[in-house]
């Protein structure tokens, strides 16, 4: 065999190994990306849970606003003088 033939065989062997390494790397990347779809669905579930929590917080805020309005109304009723009660400047129970 001549040296040129040996060099060609060497180049083909190195090239084949390089191609196999590239294909292996590509296969690994593709499988990793396909596995990422499951991660994306998990991320989607987390976003759904976050949206549900956000909705709950908004509903609690609305309920708290309504309760605050009720408390304000009740305080105004308690502070207002009664129609049938006489107004006196003296506290009750003093002669």
C-alpha cells in the first residue's frame, strides 16, 4: 500500500468517527429537547396554579373591601346620635 492510500484510510476513519460523534451529540440534544416538552408542561401547570392563586387573592381582596364598607357603615351608625335620646353634655350617672 502506498502512503497516499494509508492517509486516505486514516482520513476516512477520523471523518467517520467525527461524524458519529456529531450524530451522537445531535441525538442527545434532540432527546433533551423532547424531554423539555415535559418540563414545559410542568411549567404550564405552575402557571395555571399561579393564575388560580391570583384569582383567589383578588376574590379575597374584594371580600375584604366589602367587609370594610360594612364596618365603616356600622361605625357611622354607632357614632350617630339616636333620634329618641336627649342630648346632654354631662356624662350619665353624675348628679
